């Protein structure tokens, strides 16, 4: 990750490395999600997500874009067709793409909230809620 003033660049990819991405711009809203969809997609108790502006996002690995699965109408979830790694969420008309936190090359971002707390497993502590910073 590089940080030059306001411009940040994050890179990441799937387990086998065929699908890679570069995200230019500030990451936003790192969080975990405990909804039924995320639990099924991950095979675990939650998934971790972070958003990036779509305008500065590119797929740049030899595998191109991930394979898309329409979780429900208008909600695409991307995965690598070679290794099966779940990588991203992109909803129709969105100006942002959310990638799984663990697909980033540098794991420096920390989840700030938890979606679907009422569906979370009882055997893990929940992520504390962090109020967004006030607008300046």
C-alpha cells in the first residue's frame, strides 16, 4: 500500500494469483457481515469487506475479472474460477466495489462495524461499533 497525500493504492488478489486488482483511492467502511448469504459464501461465521471507489479500481491479473455469481438480482459476487476464492461484491449501479479484506496484499485495515449482529454466531465476540468521523 502506498499513501501519497490523499491518494492511496491497495492491491490484492485470489489464492492462486490469477485474478489481481488495484484499488486507487481511500478505502472506506471496513466491516464484517454475519448475514446468511455471507456465512454461506464464506463457509465461515462471517465475511470481512472494505469498499473502494469503482472509478479507481481495475482488474489487472492474467485471469481478468472474477466470475460473477448473482446472489440475488442486482447483487454480483465475484470469485476466482480457478481456486474458488471469494473476492468481491459489486451491486448494479454502485459507484463502489467491496473486496474481502483478506484478499488484500497488506492486512492493515481493521473492521469498524458488524452487519447483521442478530444473525452472528454466539461463540465469537462481535466487532465493536465505531461511529463514523464527523464531517469537517
